[in-house]
C-alpha cells in the first residue's frame, strides 16, 4: 500500500489531514484549517518541507515522551507526530515522513 494524505472535514467544519505510511500507520497530523484550500496548501508544504534540512524539530513532552514537529520555512508548524517512548523511535518517525511524504497521494474524504 502506498503512503497517503487523508484529508478530512471535522464536525465543526474545519479541515485537517493525516499522513499515513504504506502500512496505514499515521505518521504526521496537521493542525485544523478553516478552509479546504488552506489544508491542501498544508499538504503541499509537508511534501516540500519534509525534504528540507532542519525542517524537523524533535521535542520531549512533560511526561518524557518524544515527538517531532515539521516546520515550514517561515517557522510555522505544518504537522506533528504521535508520542514515542524513545528518542530513537521518534527519529525513525522523522525518517518515515521524509521517505513517505514527497510521493504520497491525496485521499480526499472531506
């Protein structure tokens, strides 16, 4: 199965997307967007920035779990990962986004 961006419309009318790896696992989640076009721009930003050096920032939460954010060139966060128990597994998540995002197809469920 190929990697995919799943674009969805929330109950409040806003849009968001998830990037799924080939195995169906969610590897990146977006913020909420008021307009569908903005969410589509967010997907393009993930595709473009996932290959950019320095675009990922690995962080540690207050409960010592690890996660990463993907930032656009303007510093805005365009996606965030799930929580990982180890820094190594978090790094693997970054690598998965770098590998899967550029060629991911859009599955519009909005």
